[in-house]
C-alpha cells in the first residue's frame, strides 16, 4: 500500500511582529516516508523550520515548528515534499532518482495585530510508492 502525508493545521497565521506555530505531519499508509521542507530563497530571512528534513514512520505523527521573524504583511507558502524512504536512505541527500514525490503546501498569512484562531483543517498529500525508484544501497558487513 502506498503512503502519504497529512498536515494539520493546513494554514498558518502569524503576526507581522513574528511568532511561532506548531503543525503535525501524519503518515498514512504502510511505508516510511522521508520529508523535506522547501523554502524559497526570499523566505530565508523570515522563516525557520524545525525539523527541515526527517523520517516519519507509518501511522505516526511528527511535530513541525515554524517560526517567522517580524516583517511586512504578506501571504506566503511553504512546501513539504516527501518520498518513500527505503532502508539506508539519508534524507540529507537529494531525493532518489525515479521517486514519486508527494507535496503539501502550507499557506501562511501574516496579519496586523494578534492572529485569529483558525479552524483546524488538514491538507492531504498524494499517495506515493517506491515504484520506479533507482536505489541501490551497498551494505558493508564488518
């Protein structure tokens, strides 16, 4: 069975004076996934994300923390990409050639004053599988 990621909440609202929000990544399916949070270069000075890369096991949840520094009112977005992660794969490396790449988009609203409480919504990524991956990890025995 393929796997996918869900992010809850699917939107982020933060004050122009800056702030932090927490979001949950949920892995649905039976495959371990590797994820990477992608930022456009113009966002580097405003946002920090923890963790930026990682694994998420089937049926589990990982917390992502997004922090935005003070700045002008804008409507931004961040992208979380993910693939099925075979044994031995290091998420710091580029995604495996031939991988089906899933994508989640986190919409961000920067507002004047205190952010409103938003309804807790979810964004569903597409299902991905290891089909087509060109992966060969050499196992060294000691």
